[in-house]
């Protein structure tokens, strides 16, 4: 889609307003804020123990197989592409340690893989929103772990579609299988599940 200059300027202003709002709310309200193509996403719930334990175990398993110079990072800052109007915060990202230097958000073009653990309170953020945004950002591999079902999927091979860039390949898995995230084999055994309420 081609945008007239005034529309592009409007979108840039709108993104800056959302970015400033998110920055002002980070220490004020609980939860996590992200900016998508459709607006601000606020996951109000603090992550549950199974979510955080899954993040920890996946990070450690990735780091055990990553070559020197690459890390499985779980902290801040966010991954941001202001031109696309997107600011996301993966649960785990594979990135070169050298690309973490400097100030500001991470450049999404430096992220080799993003991993999300589905939250109980907002599963569509991971299965729908990030499925749309990560290929748009150019993140080549996206892995989703879903403690609700003990399943997940790894997405790769970005290709052009009429709706924008999308992942062409989806490899589903059940907990207990070994999966491949990018070039790295990761076991999924021993990952926790959410308890039924």
C-alpha cells in the first residue's frame, strides 16, 4: 500500500504519541505494554510461575547450544521499528551480544529468533498479533510455547503475501519433543503447564 506523505506523517505522530504513553505508564501500571499495527496491547496480569519457568528453561536450553557471541536474552529493551509503528518485547530473543551494545531499542533486523510463552490472560497476543508483527519486523524465526495445551509451533521462511510478510512454514510440536529453533535443537521435555482453574 502506498501512503501519501500527510498520512505517513500522521502515522508517525500517532506512533510517537503511543510510544510516549507507553513510556509514561511503564512504572505506573502493572503488566507489559507493547505497540502493534492495531494499537497498544496491555497484558495486565503478572506472568504466572509456569510462564516464567518456561521462559527460564527455554532460555537456558538455547544458551547451551548457541555458538559463542550469540545469547538468549530475556530482558529489556524492546524490539522496535518506528517506521512500521511496532514495539514488541519477546519473552526470549536470540541476538548477537555485539548487537546489544549502545542505547535505545533493539533493531529487529538483528534478532535471529523470537520466543514467546503464551500468557493465560491474552493468548491472541502471541498466536495472532505477534504472528503478524514478527515477520513484518523481519524476525526470521518465531517459536511459540503454549502452557495451556502443552503444545507449540515454530514459524519460519518469511514470504510476501497480499496482507504483508508472513511465515510460510509452521512446524507444530507437543511438549516432550525436540524442536529446532533456527539452527538450534531445543528439548521441550519438563516444561510446566498451567493448572486448570
